[in-house]
């Protein structure tokens, strides 16, 4: 028996289930995101007319963050409503967490994110120094009141970016209808390519080299978890843990804000221990996560039939 297509009012993502974008759809959503960014910048400019620059950045950033995703969300909801009449959909948020359960998975993926911050820090040490333009932009984002900063980077960013990069892009690449080389109809890309492409997309929307490398690595990790579990809540949690850790570290230890890598702050011995331990803990977490088997080769996105 096929699962019910009923979407409850409290299902925040159910209205997007029947929009399953492929490669072309991915670029369409990127274009809409860029249009939203322009609208957001215009809105921020209006706020700056009435408030000093520092206050405008602090209070306007959460609003701008929401605005930039609105065109893509409105378009996706419209496509989903139309497709629901004649095409199957796939839920954005699923709960395939057996045999580990929600608590074990939540703890494991949170530790995995923190471990990756240490394990992959050597990549940051070989990148060129961050340009003054991006350094000032990052500083402006975190210089406001702590609660507003956390609202932007720990709440809004995980919700909206995970909706787009895992819920729409990765889910779409895993499940969209396509024609194979032999002319047969098949479903989605190979999971490894879908995860990598969605991670590249995630890196690209950050708009700079320094965040992009970290975003690509995290995007692969988030994508692996989403393919296994289908849970958007888990990837939002991982995103929240990563961003909150970064904000709190820079607030508690100002030297972290000035450094391009932990290598500049820690002693060589401590740094080496942190990197090795981080990679070891990450490997252990991935082993635990591997115990969850996806419900299908294309992942654990629950299908929903058309009307």
C-alpha cells in the first residue's frame, strides 16, 4: 500500500514535495536565489536610510536572509502544487533513523560536525589569507548583538539553506525523472554524484573561497546523512551546531576571529593532536551513521503519490 499524500498544516515542508528538480531545475533555483539576494540588498539599503550602518546590519540581516530565499520558495511551492495533480512526489523531511533512533543519531551527527572542524582545519591553513572585503563582511555579520547573530546563523541559515541544498537540490538530484543513455527512463543520479553536486552548490552560494571549501566538506557530510536518513531535521541540527560553534568561539576567544586557521593559535603539538583526534572521532561517527541503511538505492525520501 502506498503512503498517503495528505500534508498536514504543521508540515512546514510538505508543500514542496512534488517539486523534484533535476540539473536544469537546480540552476533555476540558483537564479531565483540570486534574484532574492538582490531584493535583500535593496531591502537592506532601505533600512540603512533610517538606521546607522551598524544597527542596520545587525537588525536588517535576519530580514534580508529571509527575503533572499522567498523567490525560490514561492516558485517551488507553485511548481509543487501543479505537479501534485499528475506526478509522484518525495517528502523533504523523513525519519528513517532505525536502528539507532533519534537521540543517538542527533548526538552522533553533532559530534561529527565538531570533529570535522578540527580534522579538516589543515585545509584552512593552506588557503590564501582572506581578503579584507570578506573579512569585513564576516566581521559585520557577527559584530551585532549575540541573540541577533545567533538568530541569523544558527536558526535562519540552517532552516533556509537546508531546505534549498538538501531538501530541494539533493532530494531532486536523487529522485528526478531522467532518460538514461539507452533511452530508458530512470530515477536520479548516482547518490555519490548527487551528494557531490549538491555540496558544490552549497559551497557556491556562500560566494567566497574561504567559506566555500568548508561548506563543500560539510555539504558532503550533510548529504551523506540526508541520503541515509532522509531527515532534514538532522541536517538542520548539524548546520546549527557548526554555525553556533563558530560564533561562540569567536565571541569567547577573539583571537579565533583574526586567525585563518587553528594552526595560528595552537602549539604544533596541540594542533597535531586536535587534527588526528578530530579525524578519528569523525571516522567513528561515520561508522555509526553507516548502520542506518537507506530505504532505497536513491536514499530514504518517502514517495508520495499524485492525486
